[in-house]
C-alpha cells in the first residue's frame, strides 16, 4: 500500500501496520441478546471473534462492527437456537485489522 502525499511517515506506519486487540469482558446481554465491547483500534476490524467462558453451549456472532465498538450476539444452542436474553456472561474477544 503506497504512502499518501499528505501522510507523515508515522501516519503511514500506523495506517498500514497489522494491529489486534483482545480482552475479557463481563456483562449482561440486552433484551436482544447483545453484549457490546468498546475498543480503541480507531479503524473497523476486519476480523472478530468471541469465546464464552462457562458451561452452557452458547454460540456468539458479530452483529455490528465500527471503528470503536463491536456488538456480539449470544445464542442458545439448546433447545431452540433462541437469543440469550438479559443474562450475565463472561467472554474473551479478539479483534484484528
């Protein structure tokens, strides 16, 4: 990726560098099964994943990605695949550019 005319060397390195962010979050899902995570990447991640910590067979998907926020949606796999409503969860996430 070429350097832009108006870009400093530092800006170019920041824009083209591989970056990733990870962490653990605890919170309660919303009425629609969403658990939001604020990140400091400053760009929209091209990859994101979340792993639930617990004994229940939940599946997690991404519903929204922005340059400073990601929404993860929790689903019950047993019995019906419905969303996990207003439930306390702990999970790890990993985001990459």
